[in-house]
């Protein structure tokens, strides 16, 4: 009969949400940012942060058009609950969507407008 050893205790690997990764990568891409300092501030190994940056660059170069854009959240009493308005930087284009919008279709529209 085989012996099985069960190791208990905390998991060694940390899990990062996509939004957390994107936020850390965005911070590391700001002018004057030092990758090792950003990594240290977020308790991430610099090699892992470099890996995330390469992934983001690959996506931006041809795999989905990933871009980091500034976002301003403003309260509006007129708007329906669950709706958002997206104003593209450097243009007068605004897109309003509600919570039922198809994410893939919205992504295609925003990529087309961004060109």
C-alpha cells in the first residue's frame, strides 16, 4: 500500500487578479518609474513584473489592442443605473452603454474608434 503525505498550511503561490496585474504594470510603465521599485512596493518579484509587462506588450502589439487609458468617474443623476459613458481621449467621440452590452462587441467598437 502506498503512503500519501498531505501538506497543510498556507498556499505558497499568490493569486493576482487581472485588474491588480494591470494596475501594477500600468504603474511600472509610467515615465520615470523603476521596475524594481514598483515591484518592491507591491511585494512582487521584478522578474514576474517583467513577465507581466511582456504579456501586456504582446497583447497591445497584436493580441487584442490592450491600452491603458485614464478613467474619470463622475456621478450623474440623469444616467440610468448600470450605464457608463466612455469618452475617447483626444476626440469628441462618446460611447454610452448599459450593463447589458456585449463585451466583445464593445471591444470591437472601441478598437475601431481608437484607430
